[in-house]
């Protein structure tokens, strides 16, 4: 049995989780994410190159010099 919906009945496209945030909530969320981003940038970065990446000769020389000084 198929149900026929009339044209004036609209199915809501938004669920509870998809509702637009209020301006105060949105401002608070942006401020919190900005603080988290600043904290992330202040912390020491660790850039790891994959082992399969050989690197350039210059970068390999610099790496060897850095390791020999430690």
C-alpha cells in the first residue's frame, strides 16, 4: 500500500542535530576553536617524513649534520 502525500505537506529537511546554531552559540564555538588553534600552534610541531620518502641530497646532508651534533 503506497501513501500519497499532498503537496502542501513538507517533510522537514533538518534534523535536531542539523539545526542552525544561535548567534551566541556560534560565537562561543568559534572563540573556543580559535583558542584551541592558538594552543596548537604554540605547542612544538613534529613533522615526520615517511620512511619511503628519500628526500633531497641537501636535506639528507642537513639531517646527517643535525644527527651528528646530537
